[in-house]
């Protein structure tokens, strides 16, 4: 029994520190049931990136189960607005021939969640940054394969937009 007391005290202490399981609910007002998620803006020269980020946010809210998601801001209880502000690629690894073989892809997004009824922004981040790395295929070790670069960049956008959506929806719903 005496051995169990320190373990119980540690458990109570951890619970008092604010630890909780993620994904357990929503801190949004109960009347927010229909969410408008219009297409994100995009001020970068990379076309269609905003489509991937918008779609992933929509899917993540739909997967949470308790919201109806529509692609406009008319007749809704809450609105998620976003804008792709910048996208950059940086080499992070070189081949023996001093050619870039691995790149870091970074996107910065401005995003906000608005309560339409209260006319109030409940959550926002003016410069949310996400990064991912990907390999560039160099057949035979010589030169860059442009088709591989384009394919890998698309895969990086897919991974980034998925991680972005999970993080943003969790932040909105769980009040972090």
C-alpha cells in the first residue's frame, strides 16, 4: 500500500498540470453546427496549393463528425478563412556532385475561425508555418529529374496540408 501512494500522487499531480487527451470534444459554442470554409486565398505564384489546404481543412472538420461543412460563408454558424502567404523550398542535403538531393518545403498560412453569430474571431494565427522534407530522384546519380521534383513537391503539399489541417482543427476545437 505504501508503494502505491507515490504512484497515485504522481498521477494526481500530472492530472493537475492540465494534461488531457486530444480530440475529446469541442470548446466551441453549442450553436455552431454549420461551418463555412470558402476557398483559401493564395498570394504565392504556386497555383492550386490553396485547393489542397482548403480541402484538407474541410475533410478534417467533417471527420470530427459533429459539423456540417459547406464551401461558402453564407448561412453558416462559423467560418474558417485562410490565405497561403508564402511557400519556399531550401536544399538540405547534397549529392557527391554537390547537387541538391533533399529539399525542405515550407508553407506559411494565415488562418482564422470566426463565430458568425457573435461576430467575433475565436481563434487565429497570422503566420502558421509548416515544413516537410522530400528527396529528389537523380537517376544514375547525374542531374535532377524534373518530373520527380514535381511529383515529390505534390507529395510534400499533400503531407503538409494534412498535418496543417489536423493541427488547425485541433487548435480550434480544443482551445489551444
